[in-house]
């Protein structure tokens, strides 16, 4: 199955800038019947987003979580950091349409959000869309995702 189903583990993590929004989204994940695996941070104290994103990426890549949600101020830093890990396809999204396309066309397995650039309503809608949208599996999309998953040292051959 290419969508999250009730009972699946959804990893969630943020740096200090995304902490408050992470708490809200973690509650949404649990309210929808999923198991939220909160990987930190646990306060508004400064935290290094590369370490936070790495923890989440390794959790998703290992299969310990079906999907991941990672936040920082803009979402840019955590998306770059998460995408450094093989098997991670983190999509930085700002609205429901970018989430939908990230899941349908790119089989995104990590949703990256910027807590300082989107509001709570939009973030919650993005999470909902991320959890219910399936990967299309059209040949062109599957071929491209396979290329991404095989990439080593920036080579897609």
C-alpha cells in the first residue's frame, strides 16, 4: 500500500523553529489513528536541524516509520539534510497541491514544512493530504523514482 494506514508509524521531528507546529501536527497524526514517533526536539531551545533531519531520515529509511514529517523555519534546511540519505524523498511543500504532486509523482516519503512560512491551517491540510495521497505508479514516475533511489554521488545513471 502506498498510503499510510491506521496504526502505521509516522515519524515527526523539528528544530526549535518548528517545535510548536510539530506538537500540533503530532496530535493530528495520533488523532487520525497513526502512531506518532516524535524524534525531537522537545523545546524551543536552539537545535541543529541537520541532526534532527538525519534522525528522521534514518528512521524512515530503515523502515521503522512508514513516513516522516520534518520541520524547521523554512523547511529548506531539513529537506536538504533529509535528502542526503539514500531512500529518502523529502518534499518541501507549501500547500496541498505541492503535497499532492510530491506524493503522486515523486513518491515522497518525507514531508518537509517551514513553520515560519506557512500557517497552522495550511500545515494541517498538507499533513492530511500527505497521509492519504497515493503514488501514481505510472511508468514514467516509477522510472524516475527508481533513478533517484539508485543515485550515488549525484549520478543518476
